[in-house]
C-alpha cells in the first residue's frame, strides 16, 4: 500500500511539472510560438517555455495551434488571445479577383488584396 502511495505521489509531481512548464518553439525572427512539429520551424528553432513566450508577447501560431495542448487546469485568461475570423469577416475582406483570363473570362481566384486582384493579375 505504501508503495502505491509513493508511486502516485511521484506521478503527480511529474505530471504537474510537465503542465506548468510546457515547451514551445520560436524562430529567430518570428513573433509567434509553435509546436515542435510545425512547418515554420524548418530553418530555425529555439526552445522556450510557454510562460516565457507569453511574457515576451509572442502569439500562438495559427497553423499548428500550440495552445490547443494546454491543460484546462491552467488559466486561459493569461494567454494572449488570437483573433479568429468568422465567415462574415472573411466575406468582407475576401473578394473574387477582378482580373481577366486570356480567354476573357473573369478570374475565379479569391483575394484579400486591397487592389481586388490575385497574385497573378496584380499589376506592379
């Protein structure tokens, strides 16, 4: 019985240590923090704790979503909020390209550029 209590005590200490010091990764020049498997860490990868990243005003990567792994026991109000666009917001900022194809039809690509043209029809 004593052995079981010691085992549970050790497991609880290990678990709380892992939760309180979650490791995230940053790039040399970026302003976001990432999971270790994120594609943005291909060329540079710097290990940092989640708490330190938040102190340095890094925000979460919208691709790998490192905050999705955070335990519910941690207070989510401490984390910098990431803006999520709704379909209404996307509809306001995304428009169909106003460029014309070689055949004379309107381009079917969607763009967020203020000129109203996609990357192919954007005039420099």
